[in-house]
């Protein structure tokens, strides 16, 4: 009885296999249909195409793909990203043990070895002596492999494997819409990996980079249609939307004139405070407690700012966290963010190693500072459901070693280091807002003893203090580096008659000539010099105007430097000795005689 059952089962398997073979042969023998044809049987004479759309912030906005273009998706595309496709198996319909189904055969040996090295078990079935795999088993294995921890994360291993595989097909770089397409692909199961995103950058206020490449994924070419009431035909032109997120580290200067507008450049004096903002994004992660093998949580989140010569750190004024803001224009965009607590949610560190706690008492001269999220802050990051954004408000100061006068910017560069569960640290850099300063060149003429000439300068009805660098060269007092006791209120021209004043703002400065060489006239009035920047964009002056007694004249400018001449005239001096005394006496006598003559005439008339 058992023997009969075994023979019957064997006959059933052979019969089902013959039916499956017949179906495949039927598909192979059918003429090639137009692309609009809809056949429930795979046409073995056809090839397939794969179209991918790489979109910004595709984080759940696109549902599980159905292989068709999705007209409801309007997210901006990401240009310059490379995907590669590796066929890791052929499609076959096989029958065994009274069961028939679609399987994958001839599995790529390298993929199988990669799974084995990472302890990922590949479930297979043996049908009529063939080792076959289901798409469900391979998809599950890839998910587990991508999430594997180690010195090199599993998803990185998969990406490297595809990139370095000579059999992998490189798809064209994505275009402006994020689209790339590969045609003429043999039918089969493909492993798709994002292998290069170094060509991607987003123009604007900040460079934007890919935070994590799309996880490697599998695509069946062709695939059964999933866009109707039932799956009833095969789709040979498949479209997919790899899920991805980006990280940007935008940085802004808070405009000095209104204290709230966010700009990429502005002009400042040496010694003046520059209010700045770093607003790095914090892409959403799966919620804590998720059971998904792809579960990711933030484990490290560190914001760093590195200042060049010309700027120095003063203090962090606020750290906030909230929903992502797109292209903020003013600080009002962050007013509803949650304010984080220093020492509880984050700490501020200084120096290249970032190990020394920083506070106002030891901040002087700091060029590198870090804001490191602590466990409470990390927890708040992980609770962001749809992606968040941090906001670090801080103050810097323009220092005496600032570049000025030649349209050269003083900058500081932000960066963000993040690490998720089972991944390595990744650092992203941001844009560099620019701080500009101007200078004045003053030429004194008409005197020989230049040491006798002194000027004082006022701005906003206050004396401006200066530090003398050398003969005829001054910069505005820098409270971060200069000693206030060394500051001076009066400026002395150099022996060559030249005087240079460094580190000025686009502002109006009032000059008074306090002293000049004996035998020459002082200037009768004060005069003002008004410097005007060219929209604060490139560090050049658009205009410099000298005004005295209500009359104005433009003065010469070269990039960020204005220059003018101050000339002293020789005094008219009364000479009262020698011949001068005789003339005085004669003039006095003539006056007396004229008066007497006038008196006699009066008496004669009477």
C-alpha cells in the first residue's frame, strides 16, 4: 500500500513538472507581444527594464511599490547617484510533493557565501534534485544580512559586494528627477545596491548628502502586476522607489541689522559678536522597541564647529529640537522648538579631541567646540516620528587676526557625526557662512612732522578703541585676544604720512583731528566716513562717502578698502617784530591823526 502511494506521488510530481515545463515552453514559443500586452505566462523571449527614482526624504511617503510609476509622488529628485544591479538567480516553476510554485535557481555563490560569513541561514528546498529558493526566503535573508553588525555593517558588505562584482551592471547616474533606467535585462532575480552617492550635492545654502544609502533590495524581473484587483499578468518594465533619507548641516549668520534674519554673509567689526545658528537634520528612525531586523536608533549625535583664524568661540546660547524646517528665513522658524537642557540633554566640549568641558570661563580663544547629545537627548531624537532637526544657537567674535579689506571671508565650518544601531560613525559637513570686514587707508599731506598729527574716532556717539599694531597701523580692540589696558583712543599717522585702520563694519565713523603740526591749521570741523557693503555678499564695498559741514563726496574704493587724503593748510600768522612793529606804530599814529582832524572840523562848524 505504501509502495503504491509512493509511486502515485512520484507520478504526480512528474506530471506537475511536465505541466510546469509545458507552461514555460508555451511562454517561450509565444510571439513577442507589444509592451501593452498582458499575459499570465512569462514570455521567455523578452527582456526586462528597471527604472529607479531616487527621491529626497522618501521616508514612508511612497508605499510599497507595485512596479509601476507613481504619479502621486512629487518629492525632489537626487541627481548624480549610482545604482548597480546584480542578477543572483533565475526564475523557474517547479513541482514536487504535490506542490508547484515559482522558485529561484542557480543562486549566486558570492551572495550565499556572504550570508554564511555573517551567520545568516539561507532556507532552501530540494525539488527533483534541484536546490531551489523562494523569494520570501531570499528577501528575509537579505534583510537579516543588511542588519548584521560587525566591524563592517552588513548593508555595507552587500553594497561592496555588488560594487566589486564584475557581473554587476552599472545603471546610469540619476538625473535631475532622480531617475535612472537600465533596459535589456535578462529575466531573473536582481540584487540592487546604491554603490556611489559622491556625485550628489544640493546647491543652495548648504550641501546636502545622503545620510545612509538605500538598503540593498531585491527585484524580480518580470514581476506580477500589483496595481489591479488581481495579479493576472507579468510586468516587464518595473519601476521602484528606493527609500532614502538625506542629512544636511545648514549654517547661518543671524543678520546684525535686525537680529533675526538668517543670511550666509554679513559684515562685522573686529571685536564684534557674530550670532550664528547650526541646524542639522535628524532623519527619522524606527521607533524604539521595533521588532524589525532593520531597526535603527540613534546612538551618537555630535555637532562640531571649527573656526578659522579671524573668529573665536564665545558661548552656546541655546540648543533646541523640533520638526524639520525647510529653508528657514528667520530665527522665528525655531521659536516653537523644544529647548534642551545642558548637562541633561547635551554637553558642550572644546578642542580637537573634544574631551574638555567648555564654559564661559575657559572659552576664550576656543576654535573648535562640540555639542554632544547625552542619553536623554538621544532618546528625544529617537522619538521624532517623521524626522527632526536640531538647532544650535551660539556666539562667536571677530578677532584681530581677521582677514579684512580684500574681500576675503572669515569662516567656520560645521559638521555632524551620527551613529545608528549596528552602523559605523558617519560624518557630514555643512556650508561655511562668511564674515567680512573692511579697512580705511588715510594719507596725510601738507605737513612735515607727521608725529604731531592725531585723530580720534567715534561711532554711535561712543569713542572707538584701537590697538596699535605698528607705526601707522591700527585695528579695532579685540576683547577676545587684546588687553584692554593697551587700547588707545587717538590714532597717530605713520612717519610716511599713512594710517591704516583695520576691521571696520559697514557703518559711519566720525573723525576729529585732535592735533597737527605747528604752523598749520586744524580741520575746522569733524568729518564722517560712511562705508556701504555690496549686499553683504562678497566682501566688497559698494560705496564710501566722506561728509563734512553737510557736503559729501565719494572716496576711492578697492574691493573692501576705502582711501582718502587729509591735507593741512599753512596758517596765516601775524608778525609783530622789527618792520612789523614800525608798521603797527605808523598805522596807530595815522589813526590818532585822523581822529584829531575829525574833531577840529566839528568845532569849526559849531
